[in-house]
């Protein structure tokens, strides 16, 4: 089925993505989930669980709906032997046609983007986040609910922006960095660094992305 979709990850966000498909301009039909955890034959909402990642199918349409960027990248590597078609799930909000989305990106309800923003492959834009003009976002980036990204911001591959964080205009967030919940980022964040607080300050180093 051309519009059949398999979602990798049957956790909370995966189920939100399944729900988001109902509001997409392309009519995706959720065939079911793949998840290595013992979830049961169906999710609590009634979507089928098809098995583990080993039960993937050649050339399947799929997305990897797992919030943690490093885990999402590992799952991507495991899926490569199936040669999947990574599709884009986009609940279209107000945005200009100069906004470009990479394959495997998942944009759920309430996400707003304006003009000239470039979004990398396997991006997650979660509920009610805002992304301003001229923003560049790398691959495997996760932006959690209620995040505000100002204009001219650059976010490197594998970065994770926690719920309710705010990023000042012109700031660069390095690859593999993590911005804590509610943080206010007013200056550049070094790669593979965790920052928290208002103003955001570094507290921990992460393994290289």
C-alpha cells in the first residue's frame, strides 16, 4: 500500500505521530508499530504492534518516532538493511514555501515555522514549538514541546532542546548538545554539552556525537 506507514517506536511520541497522521495533507494509513519492548499485540489506543525491529519489511515507508537523538540514530543504522523509505509526517502549520523539511522528519500539531528555515533528516518538532526565520537545523535533532527558537539560529546534528526552552536570535547550538527544560539560551552552546538554567550554563559533557 503506497500510503501505508510503519512507525518505529510505540512509546508516547510514536503514538502521537500516529495520531498526527490523521491531520496530514497526505492520507497516511498507520499499518502498525515496530518496537523491541514487550508491548503486546496492540497499543492502548488500538494500533497494531507488528513486532520488533527485526520484523521490518524491505522498502517499507517508516519514521523513527523516538525522542532521544542518539537512540534514533542507532535505530536508523539497524533499519538500513531493509532499505526503508523514510517519509515526512507534517501537520502543516503556517509557513512559507521557503521552509524545507528533510526526509524522516516528524512535525506534529501546533508547530509553527515562518520563512527560509532548513530542517534536516529525522528531525522531531514536537507540540506547539515555534521556529523563527532563517533557522538551520541539522539531522536527528529533537525539539520538545513549547520550545521557542528565534531567528538566525543554527542547531547542529543530534542536538536536543528540552521542553519550554528559549533560544535567543543568532545563537548556535553545537552538534550533540542538550538544552535542558526551560533553559534560556543567550549565547552559543558548545558541541556535546548539556546546558541548563536562566541564563543557560554548561553542567556536563556528553560523548562525541
